[in-house]
């Protein structure tokens, strides 16, 4: 087709390829269908097959918007196409489509037309079942899906109006007819405890039920490692390994022990040997791949492996033998890893310690529940931490002091409080040990030439960097480094924030300038941690990329740490069958499942926070402006760590314009400004559980007035802003038409 440069019918294509017998024609037909599904071929109106690029078609993924319109994001990169609500009528958020550019909208964005739907992102949708005038429909929980799904009377499955349900799509929407579905599961009523997690799991398509084959394989495993399992492994049971985790942790996938040697240390990091129990291609492996990672909700976990593995056989519990993959490192006085080795081992954890216990030992010299034999081990680990920490500071790794929070529940699973999580040296000690092991692993894999997954964090994009510099300039701060800043340059800014009240806000903006870390087989380093090579080795119980890295290490261990070329092809395929193309796909998939988990947990936290503030409508809180947008500003309420929106129409009487560079709203007439870090007082005006939205209204503020204040009057309403926006659009269109007519003349 590319050679002939014209669309071709099936018979023409078969003739050109000299395919005549029935079996070959059938194979060609199947291949064409597969290419059509993948968007590599498209059928024109006259039935001829064509190449999308030759027909100016772009393969895209749909991004919906709650207001009905959407965007088509090119899968291979490039500018998004704006899709009108009419174009969005027959697609859902996440669908893959072929799009043709149809023009530009009034903002100059390329506008698109959906030509063909290649694949659907949703076979079922979660939402609220509603019934009005005898007609039932689903109001999707995912607000990026703005279309309702019609539920015929016989398909409602006993659901009552207002209940949250899961609906299987029976008919996808077309240009003239909306989607239809049938209720396949009633999740519960509006405020049932724990319902928000059930909804999020299904809304984000998180696998949460174990297939029978997985349960069968898990059920066949022993409760403890057998003696044959322990053979041909390095016996480290005499070393006093300990685990250090949170009080409520149940899966212990890492244990540590160190000894002092001369001016330096020898550190052993033992990680649960999940790969020993999960063969490549097994049902357990396939399910773990699909899940990608464990998902941690408040007081509930959707694990990557069944509990017999995650909390049992692979958990490094105290006083029992466990199989482990060990990274043994020699660390010199400067904190550099001078040598490292990897091997399969059997260990025997001597204690299960908590961060609180270890922190107390480091402060007080002892702690209830910690044996005296462990005290010196803990102190020695802390001395090692001091060396590693000094190396980190010298390296210039970015060290954000962000506030993590934990939701505390009462006996009815309602929020009792939202409290900050206090990090002590015990947290940082374990973090540095894990970082050292991850870097040693990445260095080992890179030297081996074996394709493997790395954890890649690229530097900030040019547009984000420009916006950050402008924002910092408004605050008399400067990011060094010119067009190519290093992590050390970021750290210079952070170091200047110690005494500033707006430190948290500025750190948030620094974070937003960063790209998101991903999994890739191309090692491009880790910008934030300032490492040339970095991977994830330390959590195979809860992250699939770590299991893949373990398999790569095992593959190299079998080869005697030689290069892949020295091992026979059959043996190589059996121990590590992944090609570079496989790893690209696995990296993209695992990056997606990580984002999926983040989105789902964020959804649940938002729902819980809305449910909490629902009982505080009308109450007054102090807060800080945490972010500014063109439609208003988000305020974080002091001490309860909940954000709500002060809509632009609720600001003091004026029209306000968004200054993106300085991240502030400026009054058109009064010149009053509202910007990041401003302290404000607000009342909770409205809470919408379905939309997970909190509306706030200002009570008091000390705005930066830069001009005469006019007499207070009625604040512009949302309708005022809509009319103003429509007026601007009409003026732009008139100007555009005038310009075109002049050009024609």
C-alpha cells in the first residue's frame, strides 16, 4: 500500500501479494482485521483499505471533561485535538480512536473529528443509578464520562434510585443513540462504610478478585520454605537481620544488617525472594502483571499477590527462615559503594521493629519491646545512615520536606482526624539503605548489558522551567543553572526556604515543575535523586517491576555474572525471556498501573474528606492558598489538610484575571491580588460527595491591593463570567472574519 500510495480493496491487496489459496486468504483477512483493530489500517467509505497517515488520521486516546467536551491525545505524541461535546457523544474517556483535524477552535487549538473507534476502554462503568419518570440511567462516578448510560427496566437488577452500582455496557453510544447497560452489581447505599473504596476499585478498573487458577497455585504452596528450597543458597541465618516498618505493616519485604569494617561498613539488604515461588508465565505471574502493584487505601489493601505469599511465605517475619535475594555492599567512609554482590540466600529475621521503636532507641538509648541485643545493631545502622546521608547531601539530591498525612477513623469508619505523619531517623535510615541497594542493582544491570527495567526521572521540561523561574522571581528567589539546572540547583532554592512561611507552597511549585518518574528499559538516570542509574529492587511483594529486576539478577547469577552473550539461548529464554520490546511494553504498563493506583487512592481520600466536611458546612476555618487556576483558588484548611475551591465568582466584587506566570488572580479594577501562600479565612459553603468537590467562601483576607478600591457591590456571578467569556469569543470570531476578508481583498 505504501509503495502504491493509494487505498486498495481486499482483492487488489491479495492479488498484489500473490495470495490465492483459501487458507492464505483467510490468514490475510485475519491479519487485516488485527491491523484495523490496532489502527494500522482503516476502511474507507467505498470499502478500500488505506493507511491512516496517508489519510491524515492520527491514533489518539480520549480524555474526557466533566463539562461534556474532551480532547484526543495522540498516542505517539503531539498536540491534543479539541473535541466538541458532539464529537464526544459516541466515545468514553480512555477510548482509542482515529482522529482527523477539522480546523481550529476560538483559542487556536487544533479541533478534531472522531473518524473511527479502535478500542473501548470500558466494558463496565461504576456510578449512581438514578430513576426519573420511570426511566433509569447511570450517572458515572468518573466525571470524565459525561454521558449517562440508559438502564432498561428489565436490566436494573433490583437497584433502587440513588444506589451505587456497577453496570455492564451492552450497547456503546453511536452518533444518534446513547449507551445502554445492565446492572451487574449493587455496591451499596450512599454512605455505607467502605463503599468509597469499592467504588474506586471498580471505577479505575483495578483487578481485585483472584481467578481460580491463581487461588489454586497459591493454595498449593507450603506454609514454610522446605529444606530443598534452602539448598544451594548462602546461609545468612546467623546474621542479626531486622525489619523496620510501620506499626500496621503486615508484609515485610526488606530486612537489613550491617557491620563496621575499618573506616567503612558492610551492609546486607535482604529482599523477599518472590521469584522463587512465582514462575514466569504462571497464573500468579500473569495476575501480578495485570495488577502491576499493590494498592494501599486507608485501612485496606488490594495486594499484588494473595496473602499466603504477601503476608506469609514471602514476608520476612521474625524468628522464621525465609528465602531472600541479598545485595551485599561495601561502603567506604565517604558513603560510596566500593563493591557489591548479589546472591540467593536464606535468612532468619531476629526482630520485627517499628519506626517508633527505633526512633525511641536512637533518642533514649532503649525502648520497651526491643531486646538489648538489638540496641547496638540499631546504633550501628544509624552510624551508617549518617555516612550515607552525608553522601546524599554532597551529591545534591533534591530533598523535599513535604507533609504526608494519615486519616484516623472512629469505630463507624468515619474520619476522626487527619494527622501529619512524623518522619524520624528510622524512616530515613531504611530509605537510605534501600536507595543504596537500588543504585547497586542498577549499576550491576547496566554493566551486564542485559535489558532490564530502570526507574527513570527526567529533568524539568523547558515550559515548566520557565513558569517556575517567573514564579520564583516574584518572590525574590532564583533557580540557578540556566537552561539546564541540576538537582543541586533545586536544593539551593530549598535551602533558602527554612525560615519562610510560604516554604510549603514554594516546594509544591518546585515539585510541579518536575516530570513524573516512569519505568523504562532505557537508563536515562534519576534527576531528583541525582543518580546516573537507578532501578527498583526492594519491593517485589508489591511492585511488579521489582520482580522483573529480581529475575534479571537471577539470570545473571546463573551465568556467573557474565554478559548475556555467554549463556546459551535456551537457558536465557527459560530464566529471563524478556526482549527490549517486551520491557518497553511492561514499563509502560507498570507506569500506568502506578498512576491508576495513585488516582484511585486520591479519589478515596477526596471522598472521605468530603464526607468529613459535610458535617461542617457553615463552619469557619483558617487556611492558605495552595494553588491558583483561571477559575479560582484552592485553599488548604489549616491543621486538617483538606483543600476546597474558592470559585473566582465568589471573590470580592471585581472581575479577576489569572496570571499564570506569577500564579495569582488580579482584580481588573481594584488590582487586588490573591496568590499562592496567602493566608485567608473561609467558610465551608457546599460539599458534593458525588463530584468530590468542596466549595469555600472567603470570610477575611489581607489581599495585596495595588490600586484604589472601588465601593463594594454585588460580586460577579458565574453567569457574569460566562457572558464575559462569550463576549470575548464573539469579538475574536469577528476579528478573525475581518482579518480573513482583508486577506481575500
